[in-house]
C-alpha cells in the first residue's frame, strides 16, 4: 500500500489535471475542504470507499492509488526494452487488503485479484458485478444483499461464512469450495457449479434456474427448498439431510446418492441412467417421476 504522503501527492496531481479546486472536490465528496487539504499534505488518508468515489470524480482508475500504478512520467523513464510491454504488466492489480472491514452500499464492480483481501468482513448491499474474484478466500464473512452477477468466483474457498439474499446470476463457480458455510435466499440462476464442492453447511431456498451441475458434490450438507433442473452429470450426494428437494425436468446421469433416506426428494418429469436409478432405488426414493434411460 502507498504511504499517506504518496496518496496525497496522487490526489493533488489528479485534482490539478482536472482543474478542480480543493473546495470543489470537497463539495463533490460532501466533506470539508480541510479534510481534502489534510489528504494532500499527507496528514490523513481517505478510506477505500472514498477513494473509489475520488477515482470516479477525478477520472482515474482505482489502481491509480495503488503502489503498483505507473503514471505517465514514470513510463517515460522506462528502458526502451519495456516500451512494448502489455498493459496488464504496466498497470498491475490493486493491492488493497479489505479484510476485517464493514462495507455497506459499496460498488466494487470490475475489481480483480482480491484473493484473501475480504476475509472476516461484513458486506451489505455491495456490488461486485463483472468482477474477477477467482481464487478469492472468504473466511467468517457475513454477506447480505450483495450482487456478484456475471463475476468469476472459480476455484474460490468460502469457509464458515453466511451468505443471504445475494445475487450470483451467470457466475462462474467452477471448482469453488463451500465449507461450513450457510447460503440461503440467493439467486444462482445460470451459475456454473462444475466441480464445486459443498461440505458441512447449509444450502437452502436458493434459486437455481438453468444452473450447471457437472461433477458437483455435496457432503454432509443440509439441503432445503431447492429445485434442480437440466443436466445433473457425475454429481455426488453423500450423507446429506434433504428437506423439500425437487428435481424437475432433470436428466441425472452417473450421479451418486449415499443417504439413509431420500423420502424428502421429489422427482418430476425426470430421466436417469441405470446406475443413478439404482442408487435412488436403494435410498427408497419415490421413482414415479423418473423415466429410466435405456443404454
């Protein structure tokens, strides 16, 4: 992270380039001109939410306030051999650590490379739309009413967290692991759960329309008030507690059920291959809504 002094210098530089006075900037931020003066003198530093708003007002990327950002003067002094470097190398990813924070109504849409930088945080009504959150580590987080639409959360680990009424429409969740987490009332429409793993937690009352289930597995989970549809391929349900679970217009192939009772699982207009059918039969599931696929 940049020092307070360097943050101040970059605020001053961007402000002057946009011909905005300290008083004018303060008015746009709903703060006092004295606060802006303290930032620019390096006596204090704005928080991440204010920096996000500053970036919008001053017409710069949020990375501008990161230690890895290179301004135009710095680029001119680079060795000629680096002139043709790709933009992704010239302007590296943001370097903030937002763990153990409390975020409300913040817009982090489009952010990348956060990794472990949001652990143990409370987030409410925040936006992460179109963000690259792959490999993000969320541990002991409380996430309420946030929007992750069209984001990449593949190969992430969500541990001991509570996620309620969040939106994950059209999200990539390939290889993501949910362990000891409780996810309820969320919208996972069109989400891709390929290779996702759910262990020892709860998953209930979530919207799963057109979600992709391929090599997804559930171990020791509490599953309630869910509707699975479409292709369910090479999936695994072991020692799960089911309540009001429905498979509707689904095709189940090579899917393993190892549970004492499947009486709370309902099948409507479904098809299953022989192996899956026998697993369901062994669990005393009601097979009246399943057509056996002849192979």
